[in-house]
C-alpha cells in the first residue's frame, strides 16, 4: 500500500537488474540502484531508461549515500574477517 494514497507502480524491471538492493535519487533526478550480484551500480534516468553507472566493482554494492561534496559513497559486503 502506498502511504501517500496514490497508485503503486513498477518504476523499472528486467534488463540489467540482477538482485537490486540499495536505492538513491541523485540531485538530477536519476535513480541509482546498487545491483548486488552484478557488482555494479545502475542509473535509471527520469525517462526510465537504464544504463550502467559504475561497473567492474571488486565488491558487492549495498547501501549508497550522496555526500555533501556531491560524491557517491557506497558500502559493500564480502570483505572482512
């Protein structure tokens, strides 16, 4: 159920999505998706076209935050003792 009372819809599906995990809207209105099992970050433009924002990561991206400096910071799983 949508708490705002509006209709619920699928924003984007299929294609490059492979176990999406974290979501973040950037200042330009793009949706960034941490694509856990693909080891990349996807960008979904406002027109809902999907592209790879960052690929070939050495870790599985989980959570993301946009810093005050405009840089994207990403946490991961898969490293450590």
